[in-house]
C-alpha cells in the first residue's frame, strides 16, 4: 500500500515534489538540530518489550555511563507494534526492542528501521539472530520449554507429546500468541520444523489445553498450582521464579524447541540518532551482555557466561529461519486461533 501511495505522489507534479522535498529538508534540519544538543539535554525514547527488571537495569546503567536520559515505554511486542502503528504520522521512539526477531524483521521489510552496521562488538553477536545489513541485532534470547509445578508433578515430561497423556488433562496451558511474541515464535518454529506439530496441538486441545493470557499469566497459573505445566514457557521467567523460591522448573523437550531471539534496532525516523547508536552499542557491550545474563536470558555474545541456567548449546533446538517469517506467522496464528476459539 505504501509503494502504491508513493507512485500516486510521483504523478502529482513538480509543485508537490518540491513541497515534499522542502518538508524533507526541514526534517533533516530538525534531526541535525536535535543531534547537536549536549548529551545531558537529550532524552532518548526507547520502546522495550521487557523484561521489566532488565529494561530498568539497562536504562540505569546506560544513563550513568553516557549521561543520556532515557524515556522508557515497556510493553509486550504486540503493544509496542500497535503503538508504533498509531504514531506512524508523528513518530516518537528512537529505539525499539522486541521479544520477537520475526516482528523486528517485519519492521525492516516495511522500511521502519535504519541500518547501523558499525555497531561496536556487532561481530561478537549471534549472526543467526541478527540482520546481516545491520538493521537489528539479536542481543539476547530465551528458550521456550515446558515450565512445570514441582509439587504437583510426579512424572516430568520428556517431550511435547507427553502432555497429551491423561495425567495432564485440564492441567496444561500455553501463553496467548495474540499477546506473546515468544508464543508466536514457538508456534512458527514448531509447526515448520515438526511434521506432526498440528496433530500434537490437536491432542493438547482434546486434553484441555487452556490459552492463558501473556507469558506471566500463564506461568503464574503454574506457580499457584491452578495448572501443572505451561507449554512454550519462557525459560528466563521460570529460572527467575525458581530463584525466588517458587515451586517451578523448566525442561526442554528432547525432540527440540524454539530459541526465540530478542532484538534491538534504530527506527528510521529516530530524532536522536547518535544517542540511539550509543544505546545499541551498550546492549552489545560486555557490560550490557552481563546484565542480560543477570536476568537469566541467553546472551547474544556466546563469550559471556550464563548465570544459573542452561547454556545455548545445552538446549535441544529446532532449526528456525527467521528471515521473512512474519507473514507465515500470521497464517499460523490464524490457524491456531481457528483451532482453539
């Protein structure tokens, strides 16, 4: 639709072209004026899909190191994408952090990001999670497993199909993929890599699988004992709950699971470009990567040791290609919703 709109503008004549060019020059001047401000006068706007504690720690450490103030909006990937869409005629954000690299790739494909190929330590970040042209970097990731209540579980499942057994009837849930980017990533990777995926999902449905809010709501149901297991449970949340003394554990099915990268990118209409680049540099730095591991996430830089969790090479993985995945994810989400609602 955007390309068709541009063609219509192109046929409108010289006057309109000159007018658009004038507007463009004003935007450039505005951006240059903002970038010329002293750091202490700049306020970098970041839209981040959590986790809450990590986002706050990164904000504090970044502000202390650079002197640049950050205005942070936190929400799910879906809420952030909705906000970007609502603000497309009056963009606000400079940097976006999403819990789904497929959604980030979708922003690139619709020309909403700008490239930053010279990011510091970019060469150390997992290339499978990042864009080769520098439009986004997978600075962290979570693995999606089966989070289960240790008090209520007598026999720990070993694979996805185990949750179709009678002992799990009406005791399993899954985060709502309409609210959770990582849940969409799981459905996408599982459906593409596992030939019996939809059959297994049908068995889960017949066994009383409940679609249970976003990631936190789904895990809370397991912690309280209302449910015994969460399918596609976000592992860093389970590790955090376990560290807090909750009766929860995470396991990775032997046939493999999806590792869901979380990516950072600079928006095309960013007004504080140099500050935005410093924010990306910070997330990729050793200091930023250590904050990532403190939150029980997998770091984008494999050289940074993980903290009280399974390392990337210890997680049985399904092979997932994230390039151009967003369109296919929409089809899978529609099929899932048709099955469960």
